């Protein structure tokens, strides 16, 4: 009855880029379970984010809470406050929470239903499909608004099994994996794409979670909502589509969970489906236990690297830091420690120059810049090559 796509190209044209939106994230902004809201205030191509609802942080600036730099997007106490701040009813109310069970509480349902009653379209990234909920469906029908369940998979007839087409893709794929869920993999992947394009190297992101799709990513799939039989094939299909459409020099693939994680196993499908030439591992040095599983200790970076390289025909080319609960001196010490102990470059994508992140890829795969130089290196204003296509490159 209501549009509920799971890939960006299926999101209806009634959701134009730049539409105004409020993000609901009560009690979770800046926390692990608020990762969708956290991601949207840092980067959104599809929506103009006006404010975030979290009464526990009302009055704060979202950018300052996350990164210590104000971005002008306020945290407000209620939907009423968010509408008053906007000066009119915004177009969309986005569910910005991402609990591990993917379900809404009664209070959360009330806020989203209130948004529908006020005439706001709903963007939902949870496992719970609101378009199938009788109460939500009836409310949306009365208010003449849409409900978009981003995690809803395509019909099985339209899903892909692994085909081997990935072996025909000549440009390197770089996967951003990690040691836990909600540890910053998507943010690092987004910043890596930005850094490479700024260097004149055409890079494209393939998302694998609901947040990257809500942000407006052109290529991706909500991997954890699929039947396992199709997971590797859907990742492969999105990587192939990104290459055939864009002809990039590099494809960056967002990670999910961790290969070592007992509950989130999608990293295995990312490694199998995208066949990355290189992997960057994201780690939070101060995190002692897995985010949603406090009974399980965090793995070490070294153990995760060993597991990844044993599981897949790839190499880890760098380590990135999630600086939660760390000051600048501690970040610097961790970077130095990992570089010395692991003999790999390390950085924090949010507090250190982005050139360091780009250098992880370009130093590991010098053929990328060599191929670009061989065709003249001509790029447009966005860093897109004006002619030619990527050539196969090998790691150093």
C-alpha cells in the first residue's frame, strides 16, 4: 500500500533530494543506538536535516555533541519544538534510532504516529516494517503521507546470488571493516570517498546498511535484512553496478558488524561478495566490551586482522581509530602504538587530516594513481575523470 523500498533507486520520486526532515532519536543521540541520527547530521545527500529530537540533550548542537564543532543543527525536546523551530511542518520524520532488535517501543510509536498525523512522511530504517502495521497504515492513509521501510528487501525474484561477475571488475575494492558494530565504519567509508575524490581519484561508495541508504547513497543494500543465500550476491551486484555505471578508480565498501562478532555476521558476506583487494579496520581503543553484548570482550585489532586475512584473499592496509572517550593525546598515542606494533598506517578520520586516510589506499595501491596519470589525469570539478576507465591495479 505504501512505498517501502530497500535500495536507493527504488525510493519513490516523491522523496526529492533536499527535502526538509526532522530526525527522531530520543535518548540515543551520540550513542551507539543513535547511529542513524549521528550519520545523518554528519552527511545527508537526500534530506535537509533541520533538527534532531532528543529531550535528554535539548539545547545542544548536534555537531558539537558528536565532533566538538557546531553545525547549526539543534537538538530539541519534542516534535512540537522541532516544528516550531522549522517554522512549518517539515516534509519528513526520520526514525534515527537503530537498536539491535530493530523494534519500536510504545513511546517511540507514539511520536512517529504524531508525525504522521501532522502530515509528515515517515522514513523507517528498523527491521519492523511500519507500512505493514495496521495502525501506521491507517494513519498514513488518513493523512495522505507515505511510509518508507528502508530495510524491506526486494522480492526474492529480484535478488541476486553470487555469480562471479565481481572477478571482471578491474578497479580495487576497499572494504571498511571493524571490531564491533556501530564503531564508525560508515563514517570512515564516507570520508575516504571524499578524500580520494579530493585527490582526483574517482571513488564511489557502496553502502551495506540502512543509514547509508537514508543518507542518499546511490549504490547499496540493507544487508542484514536479506536471506543469507542472497547476501554475497547482492553485495556483488551493487559493486558491479557501481563500476559499470561510474567507471571509478576505487570502490569503497561499507562494513557491517565485525567478522569476529557472534551476532552480526554480515562482514563475511561483504568479504565474499565484494572480494576487496584491501581492508581498513576500524577500532575503538577505549571500548572494553561489544556494544550491545556487554558479556563479550572486544577483540584486539591484531586478532581481527588475522581473522580477516585468514578468511579472505585480501590484505589489511590500515587501521582507523574511533576516538570515543579519548582525548587528543590518547588518540595520538593509539595511532603511534598501532603503527609500531602492526607495521600498518593508522589514523583517526575525524580528527586527523583526511590525506592520511587517502594515503592508506594510494600507498598500498600505487597503480591507482599510475593508471589515472597514464590516461592524462584529467578530472572535472568533482574529481571525476573526463575520459577513460580504471585499470587493474595490484597491491604493493
